[in-house]
């Protein structure tokens, strides 16, 4: 495969991705039907979530046409298996976007796709096992980077460019076909997934991108000429993805959280907590990824000694340590005690009952005691209230005479007889 064929396949992938993404974006942002509740129709939301399928179709179509035209005759089996495995993983991601799948099922399908790639590439059993494990690990590591607008697209673009350079330097341009179309497809999709994202890669585009990068790196490593430090150079291209996975696992281990439960504890989430914007987090992470990618490419091209790879690795470890110091989880909420409200309620109910009893007792006593004659100048009682107690000229309340127990008529007759 010549350089013109690589350029033509890349241009085709770029135009196909841009056209499909623009159409999907127009449909996703179309005004909702008035009869449908919510801001957008459910199918529009699903289309935004599965927008990565446009990049998959653009890259896959351009690569497939190039293979059909005989662009990779010398490595048609390796490139064909690579494209087939990536397509299987993309289909799995599409199903997961529409209906979440168990992680065991996803790992099983990814492992089967990785085995298909290593078998069609003709690797030895030992190298095939290591390559399959590496592909599954890096695929999921890159898929975890899809937690912010434009983040995975920018990092994947930088990594694919490094793989493209390594394939061209290694003298096997056929393996540069998929990295070329992937660079073009991600560049065309980046305009739509940049903040604020109109389309998202989702599991479809994220797993396809991660699998394509991991499998391409494994095949380039296997086809590297002797004397090149490919065993150390190519794994450095996945430094940022592996650093994010290590950051998440360490954080959740410290916080006694499930490692499978996705929360806001990734690289971009912690950058946001120190007031870095969403586009700024994507740019900083892409620049972070560019350092080990450039170093690994130069080491692969025999322009640097492999010892220089320690510099980005040490820097990445320091960055992970610094990010671990940024709090990622909110403190647990301390709810009110179960016994306190009951005690408060019971202690508050007793005084209220006592006050009510006192008022009832006072009203009962007031009703049993006959009202005394009003003193001269005393104010009349308000309607619905008891008569006020009579007072002397000095202002002291008068004491009513004790009841005799006889009716009023007999008391009057006795007074008349006594008089």
C-alpha cells in the first residue's frame, strides 16, 4: 500500500464521518413534537447517545473499501481481522447504548473479538494470549475516558497519530490503514462532540476506538523489526488511558466503593473540581497524552534511547498522585437520629397536654365559682369570655362567699325571716 492510498482512505473516512455526523446532528437537534413531553423526542436523545456510530461507519467504510480495492494485499488477513474485531465490539457497544448489558457479557465478547484478531494475524500462542489480554485491557481503559465532552476523541486522535507514525516508520504501511482512517474519522467527529456536545461517542464509538487503538498497537508491536524497542515504546501510547483506570481503581478502593460502579472520579471530573473548564480538561488531557506518545514514537524510530520513556512514566505517576489528593466523593450525609425526634415529640406533647389540662381545669373552676358583682367602673367582658373578677377600690380581687349548698329561694326566705 502506497502513501497515496493511505491519504485517499483518510480523506474518504473524513468526508463520510462529517456527512453522517452532520445529518445525525440535524435530526438530534430538530425541535420536538408538541405532543411529546420533554425537551426532545426520545429517539433524538437516543441518536445523540449513539452518535459514535457515525464515526464507526465512516472509518469502517473507508477501511473496507480500501481492503476491497487491494490496498493491503500483503497484510489483508491482519487488517481484515482487525476491522472485523472492531466491528464486533462496536455492535456490542450499540446494543449497550440502547439497553445496558452485563459486564461479564461485554468482556466475553471483547475477548472473542481479540482472539479473532490474533488468530487472523498468525501470532504464536504465547504472543496471542498476551496480545488478547492487552487488547481487552486497553479497550476498556480507553472506553473509560469517555466521561467528558471531546476527551476521548482528542486523546484517541493523538494516540492514533502516534500509531500511524510507528507503522510508517516500521516499514509495514498496510498496518497504517486503520490508524489513518481512525485519525480522519475522529477529527471529523471532534467538531460535534466538543463542548457543548451535540453528539456523543457513547459505548459504540468508545469501544470501537479503544479496540482499534489496542489491536493496532498489538499488531504493530508483533510486526516490528528486531532491534526496535517496540516492547517499551508502543505500550507508552496508552499511558493516559491506563493512568485514568489506575486513578479510578485506587480512589474507589480507598473509599470502599465498588470498582464497577461508575461515578465522578475520573481525570476530567477532578480537573473540574479545581475550576478547569470542560474544554480545558480535554485540551490538558490531550497534551498529557501527547508527551508519552511522542516519546514512544521517537524511541520506536530509534531517535531516542528507551530510558527516556521513564520521564513520561514518572510524570504520569506524579500527576496521578496529585489527582488523588483532589476529593472526588461528597461526604456522607448525617441523617437525624431515630430516637431524638420521638423524644422531642414526646417531651413536646406532655407540656401541651399539661397546658391544655390546666386551661380546662381553670375554665371548669371559673364555671363552678359564681361570678361576683362587678365593681363600680369595671369593664364589661367581651362576648364569648368569662366575667372578669371583681376588684376592690385598692385593686385587690374580691373573694366570693362560700356556697351554702341551699337553693337561692330558700336563702332569700331565710334572710326575710331573720330580718
